[in-house]
C-alpha cells in the first residue's frame, strides 16, 4: 500500500471505512490487555523462585566476615552483596552502598537529601530561589515525577541516536548555576532503548557545571538486560570516566536487581566517589541501622557471583526476545512504508518507542483503551506529561503472554492507522466536512 499522505480523499475515506469495521470487531472481543508498565511476566518471575529455597531455618546466616545477617548493623551492605552488585555495576565494591529493594527509592532519597541538607556542604536546594533539572526526552516518567514532586523545574533535552544532545547540556550547565542535575538512563534507555556512545559518556564526565553541587543521576537500570548473546550494547563506565576527567564527584550511579530477581523484593545500590559516599552516609546513619541483610544474603547464595547472574539473565532474554521481535514484526508488516509512524528496535532493556504523526499519540492511546488495550499514557515520557508534538508512545512488551501481545500489537497498529487517516482527512484543504469525514464513534458496535 502506498503512503497515506499520497492518497486521495476518496481513497482515504474508503480505507477508513474498512479500518472502522476491523476496529468494531476488536471492540466486540471484550479484550483486557495491559501494556501500561514494563513489568516482568509471570514466566520471568518464575525464574527466581529458587531463591525461596536457598535459605531455611536450618541454614547458617553468617557472612564470610562473621556478620550475623539476622541482627542489626552493616550500614552499607554485607561484603558478599557489595561484591555481587559491584561486579554488575562495573565498579569496585568499596564504591557502593547496598540499600533495600528499589533504586527509585534511592534516587528519591538522594533528591530529598539534596533539598533539605544540600550536597557536600553546599546550600540546601530548599533555600534557593530556583532549582532546575535537565531531562532527556523522551524519558522515564518516574524520574520526572520525583523532580516534579519536589517543585524542581524540568528542562527538556532532546535524545539523539547517541544519547542526549550534549551540545545543549554543555551550554546549559556551564551558564546556569540553578541547574543541579540531569536524569540519565544510559543503557537501553527508557523508552527508546538507546545506549549512550563513548563520546557522550566522555562529554558527561568532562562537564564544567556552574553549580558546584551539580550531579549526573546515572540510572543504569538495564546494565545487563541484553536481548541477544551476539549483539549487545556496551557503554563506558561513568565513575571511571569522571575520575579520568578530573571530576570524580560528578556522578551518582544507581542500579538494582528489580528486573533480575523479584521487583519489590530485590536489592538496590548507589555507586559514587568516596567524597559522595561520606556525604550520603551522614544521612543514612540517621535513617537506618542497616537494610535487609537476609535478603542480601539470599541473592548472593542464589546467584553465586556475577557469572551466575549473567546466566540467569540469558533465561530472561529467551523470554523477552520473542516478544520484542513480535512487536517489530507486526509493526513492520502493518505500518512499514505508510509514513504514519516510526519505532525503535533496541538490543536490550524493557521498552520500545513509537512515534506517530504529530498530534496523534493521545488519540491512539485512547482508541486502544476503548477496545480493551491499556498503554502507557501518552505524554508520560515527557516532564509534566506534556509531549510538545503529541507523538511519542512507550511500548512495553514484557508483561503480556506472547499470544496476547500479538493481539495487542495488531490492535495498536490498527488504531495508529485509524487516527492517522482521521488526521490526514481533517487536514485536507478541500471542501468542508462530509458525513464520511466525521470522527469514528469508538463505542459503536
């Protein structure tokens, strides 16, 4: 089929009638499909069920250094867990602090501490007239929710195939002391699946911010979440790059096992320079006597070491890879060459990004919902939920079973076609509205 933009009004109207019939058929199927979040599937969760059996009431819960994991203490995590997550995060074990289950919680705490007590002796952000953050877009909605919650002004920075627009970041941080941080998902980014180039990482490490308390919030959530054994993205390690550039304190690095073991019951960590860790521990000593050491020990005994963790992630990839490929295959079959959408094909992570014609994303998501498919809310991948082009939609293939996912993507592609036809008909400069050019009644059966 030729591109929709090249069709006549009559061709578009005929196509619209055909698509409307297919859409009503989907509505009649009473579907209940959910692709709203990047949750691991039941099959993925089952991979970690053996973790429930590695500890029992008969087991010795003592660490190699003699620490009794049942008791108080060990503020920064047991040594075995630090070694495991340090290997995962590509840092030395003395560079990290082990927390509870959620890296998002650690990021929230880091922002909150900066607001109330400042960063390494600098003025607390709550005492400043203005605090700003740079937000690569499209990006992770929960990052933006944290900074919005604290009243921090967010500035959009476009994502390029190599990562955020570093020319823009360089210029902004160098001249504006109120810019205190930048959100980053550097590997298999959420939602596009982009991995930062070596040059991008080096430019981050060489930043010369006007604010002494500026930090890079490096959320390496998908550090070992590859889809393929033979095609994997690799990025430079940010803390080492910052140290080489003479900026050892410039970055905080976050990660967790949330999509490796059990979301909600994993372990999370922050890695940073010694100066930053000293600053963080001042708060941590007041906040807790220590996080869940039994859970830390459970993870260590289940995975053994980083090699065991990597083998485990291959099983995850075997489940996820067919789903990502199914999404790509259906979008290619249904939409390729029509000129009404583009999408990313990442080699890892949990998301794909779809870009529709301008002004169509909200309508596409709404149509999907009315036919039984819940997608991530349009605009969620931008600060304040405002996509200036109303075009970006996050696709989360992980949770639905493969057969349901195929149905969901066929419905999604159909909604893209319908909304695109509506837009093109509306924009045609010819005679006024006709009966055929009225918007389709989504609820008509």
